[in-house]
C-alpha cells in the first residue's frame, strides 16, 4: 500500500478516483462545468453594484463616500461569512456549501422586491448584504472546489478557466443595468436636479423600482442551477489523513496556529486584500469618472465604458492564461501588474476622456490576478487538511473591496476631484506589483517548490 497522498485512493465512484490529498485522478467534466457556471453569477452581482452606485447617488442625494457603502455592505458580507462558510464545508461538503450560497443569493435577489417599494437606502443595503452572504459561500467553496476537481498539477489551470467566465457575468450584469435600470432616462442627475419636493420624491421612487428588473432574470438562472446541482453527484475532494492517529478534521485553533507560521500564505492574503480593493475601486468609479470628465454623456452611455472594461478584462485573462502556460506564472503577473500601475497613473493624470480609456486599459491588466493569487496562496498550504479554512481566509481578503472604495470616496470628497482620487487604487496596484515581483524572485531561486 502506498502512503503518498497523491497516489493513495480513498474513494472510487461515478467514474473518478479521489486521492488522500483531495485531488482526483481526472477531471469530471460535467461537475467541473456546473461549478464553473457559478462563477459568472457573482460577476453579475458585482457589476450591478457599479450601476446601483450611480443610481443611488442621485436618488438618495449621497456624496461619494456614502455611495461606497454599497461596496462596504457587499464585501463586508464576504468578510463576515467566509469562515462560517469554511466550517460548513468542513462539516458537510463543497456541494452543500454551494447550494447554501445559491439559496442566500436567491433570498437577496428576492429582497429587491420589497426594497424597490420601501425605497430606503438601508433596505437596499440589506438586500445587497444578503446577496454577499450567498456569494461568500459560493466563492469560499467554488474557488477551492474548482481547483480540486482533477489532478493537482492542473489545479491552477482549472481555477483560471473557471475564473475566465467571471467577466462574462460582469458584462451580463452591466448590460442588464444599462438597459433595465438606466434605460432611456438619460442623465438622471440633470433630470432630477430640476425637480423639487413631491415631484422629485415620486420620480426617485419610480427610478428605484427599476433596480428590481435585473434581479428578476438572475432569480430564474439561480433556481435552475440550484436544481441541476441538487440532482448531480459531486466529488467530495476533501483531504484525509493516512495516519489513524491524525485527526482528519483539524480544529479552527489548529488551523490558525498552522497558518500563523506561514509567512508566504499571509503575504498572499495581504496581496488579495489590496488587489480586490483596487479592482473594486476602479470599477466602482469608472462611470462616475466619465460623468465628471464629460457633461455631454448620459448615465446609460457612461455605463458602456464598463462593458468595455469587462471585455478588456476577459481578453486580458485569455492572453494571460496563454502566457502563463508557457512562462512563469508570477513573472507574467508581475509584468501585468506593472503595466496596470502605469495605466492607473495615466488615469489619475490625464485631464480629459483619455483618462477613462486608461481606466479601461487597466481592466485588461487585472487579467487572472484574483484566481492566481488565490491558487498560488493555497499552494503555500502544504497540509491540505487545512485547505477549507485557508481558502476562507483568502476569500475574507475580499473585504478590501469594502475599505478601499470608501477611502477613494473620502479622497474624492476631500479634494473635490474624482480623477485625483484614483491615486488610491494606483498605490494598491504598486503593492500588488511588489508582491508578484518578490514571489517571482522566490520561484526563480526555488524552482523545485513550484507546484503550479
């Protein structure tokens, strides 16, 4: 009997074999496809936030810092639920956690029905928070699950293939918002600026009811995927110990102790915090930047720039995946991050609409940074019994999306310049670039440790 976790078979059913380290002997393509189809669902929710920020700012008469509460509620939900989600995975299964996430997502979308009638900012934030709870379950489970559905040597490739679908969800979300929320209203700020009293309140309530429209379509898709997942057999892909004396389910304290001594894992979590914060900030305020730099553009037309941003992101992922299959993963991401930092510097400094196009170019260089940091950071966890909770900590780093946009909003309010406030994500991108550079140097010195 072999004791190598990568060869010791602990489960054999439904056409696949699972080894002790949790990985499979081959990719179960149907199951992998189902999990991958969940990825664009959180992309759609995230991109709709960019539409909601513009809508809420005008209707509720908010400043830039207050509009960032949309992202704070969204990514704050991720932060609070990631660890509980990992405990659910540990106690139950990845499949159960994914289904739980879908249920919370459905509840959050359904909450837009009363929110659009009650018409209070707090009620909308509660609905967004509920969606975020579901997405925290989905990302905590799906990110790791995708990487585990097959041989270990192709784990990074699988998570990047799944991640490539996220921009498609972003594009779908922004298009739903563009045509169903903004519609033919034109520039909402100009139109409502000329209204007063009861007329303004009534028109604002009418505009808020439009926010419900995209979530109706998302609800149907969520229910369909939930049913498909419920009836499909899924691999466990959970690591087990080969020693009877070793507890196969380490406690949270044991996991924390293990991770507290893993410096490279901690650096990966830090990089993810700044990356997500930077990405969220750029996308949250690109529409606002366009509206500030041009007084001849409507809300709907400005949202088109986000479509371009997500297309650029998608193309950046495809090209990066091609390059990473031939060159050093950390090396490719170092170059991407450096070029992205340069485009953000230009976004901050060019005083015309070219700055918006530079922000769009930045999205190209976001590429596969999120899933790559995720998979690369999990690679630092050599004992795969800690995978579920370790993955939760990387997902918790998404809370950067709650803090960094709020900081940029404050900078914009204090300086009176939305364009200058893009210095905040620029500094974040510098940190991410430094992280990838030092990881690349480490990989060059220790090629035997590269598992990607």
